[in-house]
């Protein structure tokens, strides 16, 4: 029975054993997102917000939610999708992205690797000897930032949920990449930089299971397709490890996030001055080196 209204439950909350019915769960979910936005000051009135939309359940959920409550936020809301050119996958998820943007009357801009770099990701992975996800991630981040600036957005919303963040925290810990963790959190980045649009994660405190349930209950488009390149074995192993641990010791994921949030201000502070931000000599975007990661990567095409 639902803990609040004694009707049929649809979910048992991962961290509290509470059972909730459809309408109580949707209220709980919306409330939790707003609390996250308020507590971490993710959105301010009059912001111009871009949702980085992939067409998957996470970004569809956040677009749906921000649009539903935009009366309250009074923000300018648009969406930005990147078409990497992954045959049999991205075309399907982009269909869902277009559908949800249309339903919510949100303007969608789609930028493709092909138009921007001359090659699709499928072609690039034959030309550059790096892991597919590395090429994809570096170039996608570059385009998201470039077009957020072009579209004059001051925040970029991503659909990262609690499970994604827990995996990243542990991966950085296991690989001694704690400086990378300093850039995580509900509001990413360490220092303000005008050529870098900060990313915000309103779904930060909601688990994968909760987001999937919310998307399902709200009938949000979802084709359940997985990228054929999704073979990041390391992340997969970390995910399985955490999921096994969570099953045996419920509450583990929330404990990791909560303890991380306690140390995050110290981390951000500690890494504030460790590296001065430079600007890439080629594209003028912020970079920690003379040439940014994406220009360095694109240089490899012609080697
Ligand atoms: S799984 Fe890898 S290649 Fe596929 S979309 Fe994600 S980052 Fe890109
Ligand atoms: Zn209820
Ligand atoms: Zn560059």
C-alpha cells in the first residue's frame, strides 16, 4: 500500500523502503528535483537554459519537468542535441528527442559531427586510434559548449542521475583521478569562466530506477535502444559492483553521494588554483593545455 494514500503502489523507494502510488511518486519526484535546484542554486529566474537532449529517458524527463513548471521558473528553455552519426542508434533516439520537444513546444537545435567536423563518429573511429567513447565524449562536450555559447545560454542542463554520478565518483577514486571529481557535483566546474557554459544536473539525487519509473509513468518517449559502442568495460564493472553492493547493503549509493557532497566544497577549493585556465590556440575555447582536447583529437585525423 502507498505509504501516503493507501492505494496501489508502483515503486518502493530505493533509500527508504517507502512504497508510493503513481500520483504520490510523481509528486515526490518533482519535489525532489525542485529541492535540488533550490539547494544548489542551479536555476535562477531569467536564465536561458539549454537542455542537452539525447532522446533517452534521463534528458526527456528533465525537459518534461522543466517545461511543466516553467511558469514558476520563468526561464527561456530550449534544447540542443548532438548527432554524432552512430548508425542504427542516434537516428532512433533523435526521433524521440524531436517528438518530446514538439510535444512540449521547446525549440530544438541539432548539430551533427558530420557538418561540424566533416565526418560521422562511425567514420572517425576508423581514422583515429582511440576508444569510440573517448572520441565521442570529447567532441560532444566541445559542441555542447560551443553551441550553448552561440545560442546564448548561460546554463546547460544534463540528465545525469544519482547512479551516473556514483559511478563517476568511484571510477575517479579507483583511478586516482580525484581532480576530475572536483569538477563533478550538481553544478559542474570549479571556477566561473565566461567561455564555458556551466552544466547543471537537476536529477542529481534521483536514482536510475526512479528516473526510469518517472519516464514510464509519464509516458515519455523511450525506444530503449543502446549505443552499439557502449562497451566501456570499466564503467560497466563499476556499475555492477555498486549495484551488487546496493542490493546487499541498501542505501550505499545515497551514502556515497552524501559523503561526496560533504567533501565537494573542499575538493573544489583545493583544485581552484592548481591549473590556470588557458585558451586553446586553435579554437580559443577554454583549455587546460595550449591546444584543447578536441583540437588535439581532430589533428590526429590527418596523421
Ligand atoms: S556509448 Fe560511447 S559512443 Fe555511444 S553515445 Fe555514449 S559515449 Fe558515444
Ligand atoms: Zn499515494
Ligand atoms: Zn581547440
